[in-house]
């Protein structure tokens, strides 16, 4: 007998596509469009899995899952939502949803999740209560950020070590704060330390503390960040800049759960969750002997990669409006952006990522003479930047040539290494562009690039590109 699926979705087009895909897999689908219809069906039949939208005509599909749990406590629930925020992802996790899919979603991935849910009727883990007043520090609804949100929700109920990677200004500390504030250690301290900002000879003292007289200037005992974070979360930013000696002691602390202050003899047990972050590529540092491989594997239990702003340009609008609202709360004039101003911002380079956009929003709030800022006023304040768009969307003398010039000036590769260095820097985004243009079809992408399909597959594997994320969503 085929597994039965209850689909609660008021968008008929989406419901039709999901139904066809699941029926092809042998499932029996029962479709309804409202909470009332859902409850009536649950009262008269048993289903193996339920898929539900959040915003339905007669209420919130997530808020009303209590009735579903009463009627079918062991039935896995998969949540679909166009409200693509971290708040929605956490609410889905809090409601013990088997899986959460933001719209638009990858149909094949959804089908796989339904198959897994149908084969697993285990109880979900204990729900994490999130109070209505909890603030969500991250902003953005792009597909790139949806992956980040889903990874965050997966680590809230455990203490696994997380390594957050991404360029400067992408919001790595915000990810750490979100995991702490929404996770099971939120009642404990959150201690952040930027290892790059500490003199190398003081890193161990900063992390582990020191005893009086341990070194010149140690006039009193000092408690380190590990002890300060006991019972909570320790965020180690710029971990790639940590000196070798401190890496060894950090590894020992992670392995044993115990530390020893500099100059001390007693080992001290500490109970902390570690979240580390870096804007560096640690792989070549490991190969060069500058970062311990065993420490990397200890830190990289759950990797979360933050996309640069240029890969989530659709978030520029909501981010800029968010920062303008923050600027108003901080006492600056309240401003808004006209549509043409937003379009101008979306085309800019944002080398400083979200942090740069925040600074720009504050500058606009301060410098603008109008409450509604149009493109002309924005250009008067910021200048008319020529966008550097590697994928060729912009024709104003930019594209790969300009981007390459800027890269050469910034990186200054040594003589004799320019070709290899440029290839390493540009090959991955070029392949990703081709996959994006062909919706993940590797054969068509290979033809677009003018290379053999087997060569493309090999490079996708070697460069750790995930072609499935370029598949056309429903």
C-alpha cells in the first residue's frame, strides 16, 4: 500500500507540481487548501506525512500545528513557506517540523525529504521554546541565505562546534549570536574574541587566563575567555590568524574540555560551545603548515558558509531599508529609498559586503536632503560607481577585464605565478556562472564554457561546487 501524503497548499500551481512529482514516486496524495479542511481530513484518515504551507486563507499553518500534533502525534510534518526569514525557519524547527523548505524550493530535494519522512516515524527531538520577544539579528530572504538559516536551525539543539566562513563584512558574528541566542545555551554568557586583534604573545593569556607572576606585567591573576564563557558560547573570530602555539593549546582544550591558565598548574574543567569564524581559506594554510589540520577538523564539525553580498543582490533592498530604519532609531533623519536608488545599490560591488552597506545607509541618512532618496541624490552622495559584474550583466566597460585589473592590483601575485593565481581565483565563479545560466545542467554548462563534460565534472568535484543548488526551483 503506498504511503499517504496530506498536502495543505492554497497555491494550486505549486500543489499540482508537488502532487505530480510525489505520485511519480508512488505516493498517494490528498490535497486541501485550508486549516479547516486539513483538520477535517486528519479526523477521518491516517497519513504518513503532511506537507503544509504557512500562510493559508484561514490562518497560520505553523501556529496551528498543535491541533495536528493532537490528531497525529507521530506524523512527520514538512513546512513550506514564502515567509523566508530566520524567524520562520526557527519557528518551523521549534514546532518539531521534520524539514523546512523556503519558496522557491528545489523539487527533487523536497521529494527526497518526503521519502525520508515517510520512512522515519521517530519522534522529533524536544522543541526549543522561543519567546515572542526574541529578536532575529539576520536579515535577508535570498536563496543563498535560506541555506544559512536552515543550517542554523540544525545546530540549535546540540552543542556541536561550528565553523563560519565568509568574506569580511558578511555577518559571521551575527550567525554566532543567532546560534547562541536561539540555542540551548542562550541563558549562559556569549563571549566573543577576535584573535587577530590580540598580540601573538598574549593570545594564550587572553583565552586561558594567567596566574600572578606568570610573565612580566602579570601583576594579578586574570580569568581567560574560556572561563568567562563557561556554560555558554565562546566565539573565536578570525581563527585563521591564531599563532601556532595557541592553536596547540586550543586543540588540547577542545579535546579534553579542560584548560590551564598560563603559569598555572591546576587544570580547570570548562563547559563551553565553540563557534569559530574566518575569512581565510584554511586549506592552503594547512598545506603550508600555518594552520593545524587536526584543529581544523575539530572546528569544522558543522561548516556554515556565508555568501558575499554580490551573490545575494536581491537582499540589498531589504537590508538597506533595515539599516535606514536602524539609523533613524539612532537619531538620524528617517529616510527611504526610491526604486531607482535601490536598483543602483543592487548593481554596486560591495567589496565590504553587508558591513559596507550598513555604513552607506547611515551616510545616506545623514547626508541626504530628501526624505525619499532617488538615484540622482544617491549618486550625488556616493558617486557613480561603475559596477564590476563578473557574470557580464553590466556593459558599462566593466565585466571580467575590469574585475581582473582590480584583482591584480589588490593581490599583487608574484612574477611567474600570475596565470596560476588568476586561474585559481576566477575558475570557480566562472563555472558557477555557467551552471547558473544552465540551471545546473552540466552538459549545457560544458558546451557554454567550451570544455569537455568530464573535465567540467572533475573540476566541479575538485573545486567543491554543489551543482544541485543551481537547479531551477519550483
